[in-house]
């Protein structure tokens, strides 16, 4: 009960778009609503309240946000519809024009959904509550729960970089984080939920501690001391912030997994300057080389964006050539789409949509070759696999320490357990390895 309102007989459904950080925040919103008496149902079911946590990284994400809202309205026209997240922060008026929406919460208001919920009566015009995110200094921690195997722990939010193609600072504000002490307290709560693996998430996690005299390296050293958790993974970390000391620590840690996700975006130094990135290709190559030197078996994922304004065919070929020289494991390929309000719109040279798609397809093919090669290099080895609730075609799946997807003969008793497996056969599609329990 909140302010005299009883929610015990009310059903709530959630829909999340975008990054791991969004999933972490949706989970926090869900915990608050379940604590207030709501009953959680699937988004495809009829609910009294629908909460849609949006993304706005690409034009496709914008469209999916609107589609999700309309799906909820169609499922139950009488339902109370709450929309929050990055798309809301950037374009609240666009959301307010969609029929059926009742409550619109900006990025910094999303974690306080219970404060704004009211009596769940439909509104003729939606309530829009969205502050000036660029002035926000408050950090609101959370972690995902519900999946006992893996947990996303939010350790940082916002970004100070203002890259020319990116809207994230305008959607989430400037970089901020909690103290190490409070972050450790959040981690301990997450551990109590039963997760064996914690993924550290944020917008720019290497910036942790900025402004309060602490650092990301100090944080991971303290997290490493906690009991009750088997594994940590570091989500995307900027190449200018992944120091030798961080890599060295992961190399000797028994809990931090040999798995890195480092955004490159372009292998052309001219394009990196257009993007206003904070490194050049030589620095990026040095980071990948040092990871391989210290942790030869590490999985290294690399982000790359193709088709940005100003990227000529010569620049694109430089990126492909650069990617062929460095030793990564897989690409995460993004096809550029123009974002309103970004500095990149001032660049006159536009890459045609069909050419963007062609480049993207080529990079996806390059990624598949690299992942297959990385997987094949691990065949015959023994590895520890944390099995998830992922059962398909008679096999149960999980990931090795260095992020190889492995399937063994289905056995539900393996869920949320770590077992040693011999890696034997690469799957037909190259997306997993079949193994045998040891």
C-alpha cells in the first residue's frame, strides 16, 4: 500500500530495450513494484500496468519503443502505461503523442516510479516528469535480479565524452557513480539473490570514482574480496581507461573473468577525430596487444560503427585493414543512423544507406570468421562452464570463463552450477561448442 492505494490485486508487465544497464534498472523498478504488492506477468499477457524502459541509440531503437507501447495498449486499452528511459529523456513530446500513455518518466526519475504512480486511473493527457538530466549529479544504484545465474550491477551512469555521433550524455547526463563502500553494499545485496556471476555495468564504467578520489581499479580490487560470488565480468570499457593495472589485476584474479569488451568504433584515425574519440588506432592496438600478452586466452569483443558521416570508402578500408591486424575475438557491429542534436549532423558527407548496409554485412562476416577461429583454438581444452536456464535441442548451455558458449547433454540439475567441461565440437553455425562433462 502506498498513500492508501492497494496494489495486491494488480498485475504489472515490463519491457526493456537497449543495453545491460537498462535491464539492471528495469529489475530495480520491478523490485520496488513487487514490494508494493504488484504481481508480475509476462509482457505478452494482459496486465493492469505496463512499464516500458526505452532506448534511443539508433533509429531502429526508436521504432521498437513505439511498437512496444502500441502492443501494450492493444493488449489492454484500460491498462496504465508507463514509459521511461533514454527515448523519453530525448523526446518526451513524441511519446506524449502516442495514444494510451499515462505516465512519462525521464532517465533520472525512472527509479522513483512508485512516487509518481498515483491511483492508476487513466490520464486524458500523460503526466510528463523529466528533469534537466545534464544538471543531475545524483547516482541511483541498482542491480538485476530474478535470474539466479547472472546479475547486472550498475556501478556508474552518464558520460562526459560528448562523441559527435552519440546522444547518451543527453539521455543519461554526465558521468557519476557512488562510493566504493556503497557499491560494495549493492554487490552484497546482489550476491544474496543467489547469482553466481556479476557483470559490472554502466555507461562509461572506467570513469568510476571520478570526482571523489576513488578509481575503477580500487573498486574491482574490493569486489574481488567478497565471498559468495564465483565470477565477475567487466562490461564495455573505453580503451583510454583500460589501464595496464586493470589488465594485470584481471590476469591474476580468480574471480574476474578473462573477458574484455573494448569499443573501437573505427580503425581510421581521421574518422576517430570526426567522432571526437579520445584515442587513436595505435593506442587501441596497444591495449589489445597488452591484453593478449598478459591473458592469451581472453575473449576480446570490439565495437565498431560503420557508415558514419564523413567515412569515405578509403576510411572504411582502413578500418577493415586495421581489424585484420589486431587479435580480437568478435565484433559488435553497429550501422550508423543519424541522431537528432548530435554534432555529426554538421558533417556534410553522407554515406548512402545501401552502402552502410554493405559495409555492415562485410564486418559481420569478418566477425563470424574471428569468432569461429577463436572457438576452434579452444577445442580440446578443458574449461569451467557456468550453466544457465538455457535448454535447446537436448542441450543445456552456459559460458566458459573466457566467454565461449558451450552446450552439453541436457540436465536441469546443472542450472546455476559451474562444472568442468572438455570442449570438443564446434556447432554447425559456429555459435557454440559441444562439450562433455568431466
